[in-house]
């Protein structure tokens, strides 16, 4: 059983590393744009904070949903909002 878990771990690691290397070779993400493991790496001296490319030294100031507006698979937006690019946006009909 431990050999199977180790094999799965190695496969996942190689997939994540491949995604990171591929995104570095293509394009980097500019200031204020969406960033993360799957959406790309920030350009130059920018770092990924609150899922946006920011200057070094920027602090995470957004709270997670439902109290705040930063969301993902585990942090669901409050009623009447939906998660889009890691931000809770009001649903418009």
C-alpha cells in the first residue's frame, strides 16, 4: 500500500513541477492580475499575495469568504455572490 501512495505522490509532484516550469517558460503575470499555481507566476520582483501579483512586502489584507471577499473551493461566497478569479462578485441577473 505504501508503494502505491509513494507512486501517487511522485506523479502529483511531477505534474505540479511541470506546470510551474511551463508557466515560467511562457509568460509571467503583470501587477494586479490573477496569479497562482495554475494561472501563472508573477513577473520580475512581484509576488503572489491574495491571488494577485503585488510588490514585495505587500501584506495579505483580504479575509476569506464568507466574512471577506477572497474565495476558493473551500471558502464559499455568501448568498447572492459567486466566486470569480478568487473574488466574491455579486450575481447579476
